[in-house]
C-alpha cells in the first residue's frame, strides 16, 4: 500500500503530478458544464424583468410624491420629489427600447404628485383669499391705510 503524504500547513493530501492533471481536467469539464448552464439560464431571463436602480428610485420618489401630496402639509416636498421622479425616469436606461414598468410607475406617480400639489396649493390660497375674515381685514386695512402712513411716516 502506498504511503500518503500530507501538507503540514493545510492538511491536504499531497498528490503526484499525474493525479493533479487528472483533477485539473475534471475540474475544467465541470466548470464548462456549469458555465454552459449559466449562459442558458441568463438567456432565458426576460429583459423586461430586469430593472435598474434608477428605475426603482423613480418609482420610490413618485410614491413619496403622492404620499406627501395627500398629507397636505408636505406639498412643496411633493413637488420636489415629483420632479426628481421625472428626472430619474428620463435618465433610466432603455432595455429593448422601453424603460420598464417601475420607471413608468415613477413617472406617473411623480406627475400626479406635482399636479395634485399645485391644485391643492391653489385651492388653499383661493380659500384664504375668498374667506370673509380675510375680506374684512382687507377692508379695515384699506380704510386705515392713509392714517397709518401719516402716523408712521419716517420721511423728512
């Protein structure tokens, strides 16, 4: 029986040159089969299913824009994140001449966030301007404007 030798550092068996070549060729054959399997698997992946990080960012920013629009107190943030979502959609790389569903969702949500925020701001401003309290304050201000200017005139 042949005496086996072991490497003192790794503990692996020290093999002869013939056995090393055999192991190397077996390893290469297994590697080739594995690589062939991977390339077939990658070819089967639908290009539409692949998304980029920018498309995901566009979708997230669009959703944040809609949420901020609905919360009413964050409408300026909704406008900013909506614009960022539209920009992310514009720079998303095209795959097969399309940008992907996540990027389109980000674009749509961003547009909804911007338009909704502008409408909400307009409604709030019009509500304030047309309220009875504001109208009474403006009438009082206009009637006392001349006396206020005369009393507080700092010009020489």
